[in-house]
C-alpha cells in the first residue's frame, strides 16, 4: 500500500489529474484526448463553438490539397547579436503575446481574408483553392475598410466583420487576465489556486498555438499560408519599427544589440540599473502607443552585466525590479542549461561566469580554474559529475560503431539484447584513460564499469580540454582571455598514493593496478602521521605487508587505543552503510530479505539493494560506503593479533 500511496502522492504533486481535468473543461473535449490529441484538435474544438453560431463551416482539405499550397515565404526577425561582454545595464523588452495580438489588432482570419493583391492576368490561386475571384465591385465598396498586410494579403476591418480568430483570442486573453487577477485575491486557498493556475495555463497554451494552426503546411487540418505569412511579416515589421525608433531617439542614448521575433535587447552604456529600468519603461510605453491595441511592449528584465554569444545564446545577471538587491544568474542556450554536457562542465562554467560578473578579476578566475583542474588531475572528483549522456538512434548509423553513446549501448546489447535503448533515448557513458595513443572510442565505457572496477580512472586530459576548456573558451575568448594557455602553463601537482580507506584494500583478483598503488606513502593507520618504517619494522612498530597497514611505534605502545580507534572506524563505516541501505530499501519498498533474495546473497552478507539508478546521488554514496566497509575489513587481522597479544 505504501508504494501505491507514493504513486498517488506523485500524481498529486505533479498535478497531472487536476490540470488535465481543467484543460478538458476549457477545450470541451474528453480527458483522454487532452493527453493523446495534438494542439490542432484542441484549437478546432474551441473554434467550432465560435464559428457555428455565425453559420460558418470549417473545411477539411485533403493531404494533397494541403501539399499543393505555396510554401511559406516570411521569416521572423532574428538579429545577429553584437557578441561581447556588456558591463553596463541591458534592458530586455518583450511584446506580450505578439502573434495573438497581431491577429486581434489587424483582424486577420479565414473569415476576413479577401485574397492577395495581384496584377491583371496573374493567377488567383489562394490557399488550397485553385482560383479565388471576388465579385465585381466588392473591392470598390470596401476600399475604405481594408487592411493590407506587408506581404500583400487583404483583410476587411472589424467594422465589416469581426475576425473569428480575433474573437477567440480576445476572449482567451481577457479570461486569462481575469483568472490571474483572481489568483492574486485568493492566495490562501491552495485548492482554488491550483485550479485557477491550470485554467490560465490552458488558455495561454491555446493562444500560443493558434498561429501554428494556420502555418502547419505539412500536416495541418486547415492551414493557410497567406494568413500565416501575414502574421509573421507584420510581427517582423512591428519589431523593425520599434528598433528604428529606439535608434532615432537620441535622449534615450540606447543601442539595440539583439532582437529575436518578439523581443529586443537594448543596451544603455554607462547607465545604472535604476536608470535602465526608467528608460526601459519609457521605451515600452512609447512603442506601445505607436501600435494598435492590444499590441504592447513591456520591460521584462534588466541584465547587468551580460554576455551575448550568438543567436539565442546569452547569459547575465537578471534584475526583474529596481528593488532587487541580489541578482539571479540566467543563461539561455549555453552549456550551463544544456543536457549534452557533464554536470562538472555546467558547475565550473557557471562559477566562472559568476566570478566574471561579480569581480571582473581574471586572477581570481585563474586561481579558481587551477583548483578545479588540479582536483580533476588528482582524481578528487565525483564520478556522477563526469557522466556524459547523449541521444542514440540504434540502427540509423552508417558506420559500424556510431557515436560514443551507441558504442556503450551496443556493448550492453551484446550481453543482453533486451537492453536496446529506445529511439532517441539518452545513453550515459564516461571516458577513462587507456594509455597513450588510445582512440576515444576505446576509452568509452558505461558508468557501472567504472564504479565496479577500481583500477579504472577518468581521462582527465579529455575532460579538461574537450569538456571544460572548450565551452569556457567560447565565452572568454570574446574578452580576449586564452583559457587553454592557462591550462598548458599551469604548475602540475604529483598525486600521492595515500587516498583514504581504499588505499588499504586488497587488490581484487585479476584486476590491474597502477604503479603508484604499489608505492604507497608510509602512514600510520591510527594517527595518519608519516612513518619511517619500510619493509622491516623497528622494535615495537607493526606492519602487515599484505594489507599495506602500518602502525607507528608510538601507537603500537598503546594497543588498547589502536583497537578502539580502528573498531570505531569499522563501526562508523558499517553504520553509515546501514543507514544508506535503509534509505534505499524505503525508496524501493524492498525488505532486507527481498534484497538478499534478488541479489542471491548469503545470510552473512549485508542486504544490498538491487538499484542502479545513475540519476540518484544515494546510489554513489552507497557504493562508496560499501567500498569503505570492504577496505576496513583489512583491519581484522591486526585487531585479532592485538587482542591476543
């Protein structure tokens, strides 16, 4: 029952049932269709309720008719950004619901379209229709009531006929505003708040996909290339007019450094955050007044400072109001938010950018990177931070091996054909060191292989140069910093072999060992002080050569202290492992007996959990705790000798 309750709790927290129910009510369709049908079906379900009272029938073109339409010609405006580091304030202004607002403002719709402006004798083809000729004299009678889109398509004004799409979108947007206002008034009622939030998200979804309904020229149910191009081109010209106004108004002292579909990035050289907020609001109000309602340009946020890299790739410290004192780190399109890089790359890159934004001190940045690189070279890192996950599509690769993820997937399939990944599934792997001259595809292994083979180590050079330095350099090269030369000139630190508890563990049969594992530093296992005992011990000192255990002469004089210290370590390690196993057993719902049965363990063994979730941090803690317990078993012979001496 506990597992059932947990599933119910997950459904409750994720709000899958409540949101789907509210969406079904808004769309007017059944519960299952919300989950299985596409966005076009949902748009039509609302459009039908608006078109039917006005005696409109929605056509159902064949696949051939849809494919015979003209191709889309118009593209949204996406400027190439001025790539650099911006130390002053940068305002981001956004047109609220630009495409729905354009449909409402200019009355664009199937029901208001009069066709394209054409020359005499030119083809009258329109949409899926081979010919579209208006009655004689109609254009003359409507000449004062026509909107002409930038791509030459005519639409009547609302005085003649109100657009069905405009009616639908206006009701959706007005209702959403009303719901959001109601949410502010009922913050204490969590049940009502969740219901209202689900409604407003559904309304937002429908408003955003309405343009897509008109432009689905491949699999659309009722696409119209002319209407879709009119919406896009009008949006492009609206953004261009806004940019021209910003550049031509000298009192603002602003420069548009980037624009993307419905937003502009305005840089204010030498302005403070407070001044940028004031100027941004003024720009938004001015441009809103020059456009027909409900097109509105609103100040979204201020970046200070920021870095623009390329289209849809930027990062900065975000301020959403002048009262904010602690900014929020926000990144779009770079490695800190992408899933195809390691967590180590994301963490190091984010920390490096924060140092740049807060201090602009390259010496501090260099010292930070030196510490991180040194830790990687010495192996003082967590394996889960260096796991790479890439999508694989088995059966589609021309070469025999395919990419790295496919190599790991194929190795698993060779052991068990049922382990074939789904199409597009992400497969995790790590890159280990296989000696000089080894090819990358030979160094790719699954994370489980590294976890259960202590002789394997990460390929530090690969991770540093390819996974960490490469993305950092793409950003810092803009400001003239050569990250690669820092690494090549970095002082190297030789790693010591004394690495903790596992340094005393016996090598597994048949496992390879590196030479430094045979050249351990001589440390006392009790006080950890360096000793001078070599292969032979002095009077009173103790050495177990087989287990690489040394007890210095000082500690050997106090056998009770040695027994107590080593026993406490064993007990602490076993207690830690037991607590972790209890957590895993609670999560999986397995009893200790179930765990032993599933793993074919004997009664004397600890009840391990048959869970190998690489996304769970407890999994790595459990394996580390198991290794610590196994390593401390080498103390048993020493404890026995001391107990009977």
